[in-house]
C-alpha cells in the first residue's frame, strides 16, 4: 500500500504492507532508529513516538492508520543544526540517560507532557508508560523538572 | 514480531456502510481493528490466526466525538480513553469512566485504546467493562441487516464469547448517569499503579432513599469470573436494606454465588476472593 | 597536592548527546546489507532425549539455513568454567527452552512462521525442579550433574560454631528464601555475526564481556584467537544478564553465518529473552545464630543453597560471593558457612548485579530482625552491638584493615528519615483500626569490590593508553559502558592524570582486535581495577613525555600537550602504554583452603525503607528510601548517584513485585505484562548520601559501587514490614498474596 507519512515535518512516500508496525516503518524504511523495540507488548515504551503531539506505542500502531498525521520521532527534537532541545540537554547533563535505550521514548513522553501538562495528573503518571531499568527514575524526574523550569523562565 | 504479514491484509473502508458490507461479504473472516492496542499485542506474539483486518480508523461515523443526550452519554466506537478522561461532564457525572480511563495502561495506551475495542476483546479483566456495567451501558451493534441494542450486562455469554454476530460491528456504547447523590465506587487492584492487568476490579453505583435504604445498586466485577459481570446476587441481597454490618454480611455471603476466581500467573484464587470481599465491604461501607 | 580538576565533578557524560538524540547505535540499529534473520528453536520439555527433528510443510524450507549440533565445526561446548553446556542439544535435553535448532532467512516474518513449524521429537524423562528433589535424586544415584547434583560446595569455618551455639544462652533459627529475578535490560539480547572458514568470525553484540565471547567462539569453530573478533555495540543495559549469555547467542549467530555465508542478525524478542536467558539464582538460606542475653553475637551456622539450573555456567562464582557475604556486617569469631549450588532442570541461572550477595544478605539481615524480636531488643541496637570494626576478623580470616564506619553510616541514614519522630508517628498511625500499616526498616551491609580472592590475579587484566596521530589520547580497554558511565569515568581518570581536559581523551570502542583483555565488566571492578590500570598507564605516558623533555613537569595547556604527544610519536617515541593488574601489597588468598583476604576492599552501606501496607489489598508501597554508603571516592557524583538510585530501584522490584513464576522450571510469566518492574508511577524518592574514605589502591581513591545498592532494599523492606506488622516474612518477593496473611494476623481483620 502506498502511503504518505509526515515525519518530523518531512513528507515520506512509502510502499509497505498496511499492517506493518509504525515502529518498523520508521526504523527500517525511514532509517530513524531512535525508536526501539523493547517488548512488542506496549509495556516498555521504548517504541514511543508522537502522533499529533500525543505519545503512542508505535509497536502497536498499523502504519495504514497514520497517513497524513504529524508524526514526531526523537530525531525530530534537535534543531536542524543539531542543537539539543532543552529537555535533551537536561537529560544528558543530569544523568537522565544511562544506557540510553529508554531515552528516546522517555524524552518524547516527557516532551509531550511539558507541551500539554494537563494530559496527566503529574509527571510520574505521564512517564508511567516508559520503563527505565537503569536510573530508578530519580534523575529522569530531575531532568524533566529542570526543563520545565527552564521553560517557565 | 512473530507474525508473517503476508498472512494478513487490511481493508480500509471510508464509510460505515462500506465496512458493514465487507463484514457481510466475509463474515467471520474479518477482524475489526480500532486502536490495535489488544490485537497488535497478539499479532506481535504470533498468536493471531491469519485474518483480514478491517481498519475502522478512517470511518467518520465512528470517529465522531462522544455526545450527551440528557443523562445519557454515547461514545462512538473510536472514542479513546484519553477523550473520556478529559471530558469535564464525564468526570462530574460518570466518574467511574474517568477513573477507569486514567488507570488503564499508560498515556500511550489511553491515546489509542477504545472502549469498543475493550468490549470486543472481551477479556475477563477488561477494565473498561465494569464501569460501563455500573452505568447500565448499552452496546449498539450494526450490520447490513440494521442496528440493534444489547445491554452490556447481557453481552458476554462465556469466556471470550459475546452476542456479536460475525457480520456485526460495535458502533456505539451508551452509559446512563445515575441519580444525583448516588455513590460511585471504583477500585482496580493490580500489581502496580499503572500498566497493570487487574487482579480484581470493582465498579459500583449505589442509590438510597431518604431513610438510607438501598433503592438501586449496581456492582460490576472484573477478573473474578470468566466474564466481567454484574454481581447479581449481591445486588439482590442488599436492595431494600440500609447500609451497615448486617447488610455487608449479607452481601458477602451472596458474593460467593456471583464469582469464581482462579489461580493464574498473576494472582491466586484465595487472594482474589479476599480482595473482592474487601472491595464489596468498602463499596457498602455506611 | 593539586586539587582535582575533574575527579569529583560531574561533566556531561561523553555518550550523552548520542543517546538523547537517538543517534546511538545499538546492535539492532547497525546496518548489514543482505543480512539474514536468525531464530532459535527450543525445547518445551525440561528433560529428555532428542529422537528427531521434523520440518513441517508451510514455508519454503529449501530457502532456509538450518543448523543443528551436527553442523558445529569445533566443539559443541559453551566455554565458561566447565564443559557441560552444549551450544545445541545433541541428544540429551536438560532444561525447557534449551536450544536445539537454528534457522535463518532474509524475511523476518517468514522465519517466525517457520519456527512454529519445527517439531522436536523428545522422549521425556523425570525432571527435578526443586532443591530438595534434586539433592534427593543425587543421593539416590540419579544425578544429572557430577555424582550428586551439586555444582559446587564451599565450607568456611572459623572458630567452633557448633560449640558456641551449644553454649549460647539464646539460639535463634530461621530459613529465608529468595526467588529468581529477571535482569530486564530494556534492550533485549542480540548479536550480528559475519563468518566464514576463510576469514574467521566477527560478531557485534549487546554485551558486557567481549573477551568472554572471544574465548567461547574460538573452540566452537576450531579457530585460533587471531581469527575471532568481537565488538561491543552500544548496549542497552546488562546488569549481569549480558555477562555470560552473549557467549551463547554469539555462537548461534556465528554458526548460522558460517553455514550461510551471509551476515546473520540474531536479535531476541522480549518473550524469548525472558523465557530462555539467565536470571538471578533462587536461594534458600538457613541461619542459626547464638546470642548472649545482651545481644552479643556468639555464633553463626549458615547453610546456603542456590539453584543453579541445568548447567554449571558461573554458579561456583555466584556461590562464592554469596558465601563470603553470608555472615553480614557483624563481628563473630565462631562461624560456619556451608554452601552449595545445586542442579535443577531449569534454564541455567546466571549473573545479576550482586551475584549471590543479595541472597545471603537478605537472610542474615532478616535474621537480625528475627533475633532482635526474640531477644526483646531494638533491631538497631542489636546491629550496633555487633557491627564490624577495624581489626575484626572476617570468616575467611581476613583482618579488616580499615574502619567500616558502620555506626556513622547508620546514624546518617536514620537522621535522613528523622527516625525517632517518624517511627513514633507510624506507631500512632498503626493504632487506628482499619487503616494502612506503616513501618520503617534498616539494612546494614557491605559489598566486596572486584573479583574474589585470587580472581583478579587470575584475570591478569590489561588496559592501555596510546597517543593518537593528532596527539589526543586513546584509552584501550575491554571494559564496556552498559549505562554505568565507563566511557566517561575512564576519560575522567586519564584526563585528570595527564592534566588535560576530557575532550582530549577518546575511549576506543571495545573491539578485541584493538583493545587488550581488561577482564569482564562485572563484580564492581571497572572503575576500581581497570580504572586503576588506566590511571597508572596514563602516569607512564606523562612520565615518558616529561622524561623525553617534551613537556615540563607541570603547568601546560591542552594544545601544548597535544603538540608534545604528537612530536613524541612522530619521532618514534613509545606511543602505547599498557599496564597489567598486580594485587595490592598485603592482600593474599589461598584458593585451596578458601582462606585469606576475600576481597581487596569493601564498600559499606546503611539503607532505610519507609513503607505503607494497604489495608484493603495488602500491597506494599515504598514511600521513602535512603541509601548511605562509603565508597572510597566519588569520582563523578551524578554517575555515582545514578548507580545507587538504579540499584535501589532494582532491589525494591526484587523485594515487592518481581516474581518469576516457573512452569517446568522455566519462566511462565515471560511477558512484560506479567513480570512486574516499577514504573515511574511506583518510584519512591531515593535519597543518596556518600561517605568517602579514600582507598589507596583505587584511582583517585575509588572503590567499586555498582552492585552495593542491590544488597539492601529487600531486607530493609522486610524489616519495615516486620515493624509494621510484627511478622518476619522470610520469603521474597513480598507480593500482596504473601503479605495478606501477615496483615490479617496483625490486624485481626475479618476475612
């Protein structure tokens, strides 16, 4: 099936099986390997991408359902010159990333929450769909809070 | 990803009529696909037999916003948990729907998962079903033969079995606001706060008259029987009684006739039984 | 001494930018043109004889690469300690999920479909799944390992524990059990291999120990070391789970590549990873302790049993560490520790952060709680009475040279929660009928840094620094960054020693073609041992430049350094400086008698857990957690705190929710939906404080810290539950199903 995908502001024409997972299309057809497969069950959040600013588990999304919707992957956060977003910089500086495998999904979920704070009761709830096994979440919370304060300044 | 995609295909109808025709043409061989948060877990695990997916995503009638008609709230098939939990009137008047939506999976699942899909998946642990049962939900089924409406309480007939005919599609689910002043009770017990399949889940609504006697009660339980269900024996037992220790005892005695929890990989029969009893106690606390 | 410029600061981690932008390439992200996708076909039967393999119709089998035991060019043995584990079942099946057939095809989906069409014909035999059944079978002549189903046995004795117990006024006995635990690195295991008889074998993989894999691949193919190359890809977590298991996957991927002539990607999905790979050893520990009436510990008799699964793998080493931590942080001159690792028909258990110590520390710490109650003493007072001090002697005869400082660590941890006030508040809270139950609990413990005894000597690790063409310095070590920050720490140590900035140091990718064998990335040794080697090598490099007159002894800029190093190299001066491990003076160990200095040094800790038990569901929630530790030197505060926070979180998971449910010995709940690790919504505050008593033989004074935090949370939570309910729960995880009866007992609740 021929589909037009809008990813990180750019148009991509792909010809793929309609039930192909968005995760696989992003990684294999578009070469954006930031989204990861951690479980294939929608439990770990390592595959998180944003559909119109809302986080989803891309391992559970059939690509035929997201044609023409604005999709954001981790590769879409830094500026085109490569400058890290505020949140990315805080993660790197504050120990929010250790092994880094959960990091792309975690940053996207956090970014979505920072843009729409009402989408969850609090930060912990906003990030509950992104498992981290390295950090105990402490420094992830610190990084997101630092970015949130940066945004208020 | 354990499935071979060549064994599957996806039809993407643009209208409800088109979808119903496809279902009628190949009844039983099409699998309606909404947010995919259940079906793609099975696909990923290689546990889905080859099928023709029927993607509902592009159907405008099913994607309309949920709406109110006096004290009835109708959710078209593609209504997501996210939409529901942020509806101020739902939070105020159908709080169990909001609570269930907030505790289902995590945000990523809530953004894609649908009430209709949860019903269609018909798991005994379906978190969306008990609150809908507590609100006397009605399921609308459509086919080329027309529309019909079934009480959600009658919808499940056995483990993973429902009254939906192979050529039918769930198109709407409607919930009824109870009387003002009713007690709304919700508790989901899982292994952790979010991203948890319930071990026991209870949704209840209770109305009393001026003397404090129970006039109307709905108690819906999940994960304690082959289907999510109304605890009819409990409801019958407490109707007409005031809340108090004696009534609670009567309810607990009746509970045994309503549920049949089991040991499984997540919990034990004994634990489920004990917690179900505790939830009933909490629901009926004076 | 000049103040440290870099050590003790927290520069942004070197690999941080790549990780936060999604540019970091993990093994499944690496592009390989024309690669096939591999899959492993495994038994579902736990013990039996393989009679045949059938390939059912439904896929074009002629397009597939198929490998069985018969295809193995060299020895069908996974190199570790013993030679009992095959790469592929030849005829004897010893555990469910045991690999039998490997298949590969270019179409990943087709491979999965094909995997379901391979039928294994196995005649089942009676299997043993419990410690007791296995020991009984061993005693009755039906051993499946050695003569008696015991992989390894240690016996440590100092003084006369039996006599001391007999004479003790109070004897307290208890048995404690811990369950398996899945490492649950968020990146599943995976390896890509390229192989041919002409060119040898090259693998890229998610791994902790490139040289372990290197040593395993040679014999599998009958290749000399020079024909095997192992490269660590950016690795998404390990925690021990990628210590030895990658030997197996790498071998499998390489076998498929060898036979097909194509690159092969063998990437596990989570379902397979959880079902088939290693987990923490389940344990059962019986403690008999003799006390004087004032709480003085007089005798300890400890029996440890670990379930090793179906092959020896690393069980002797796990048992060793468990044994050496079993007597806890307490002074006792009459100690016996008898420990055994036992065979069962389960997938082999393996390395997981802590490596035996969390299991035995759980037992001794819970036992102190039990003993305190039987003695009518406050558990804190009982601990203080018996804390190890400088000059005390450990069970293997080691004299503690340095003061552990346990009272100060405990005081600090208690102060952090304002223990007296909070405890009193909890007591008042618990008096209210029908409410939740709150409790505070403590754990005090140590963790030995580096390999046990002669282990580091046997490893003979090497690490080097070299001057690159443009004068920057390259670190060459086989230690891997698996999230803990190895790359950054090594850069800091070397930059500090050379007097330059972090930007001048490059840490080479761990590629066995280019880096020496620095030993495995395990055992809390990476900073202390390998970092120490690099510190010394960097000093050698600096001295060479100074001696050659290219640099002044002190006070030069980064540019001057580069110019000097460049010139030195261009003029033919020595550019590579390597150091090999030598044990610190005064540290000696006797393998034969298992006596002497068990570890070169120890890190010490006190942890406090503040918990609440839900009255309706019996769920345990951790509301606050404090971890205080003495670690020699904190080289990078953010990375160090990250290790403690992460280790505590894993310990909490093991304590309250991570249950491995077994069916036929293998994990039945092998989906992430059903294996419960904490999410952000469950995370308690974790408050970390460091004490530093500089360790003379660690770079900058640093000891190891990676595993230490794992040892305390389970007993601290167990102690808090005992505080809340008055009951010692001797088995983890403390899932609500197990807590409920204790809650009932405490509250007299209606059922």
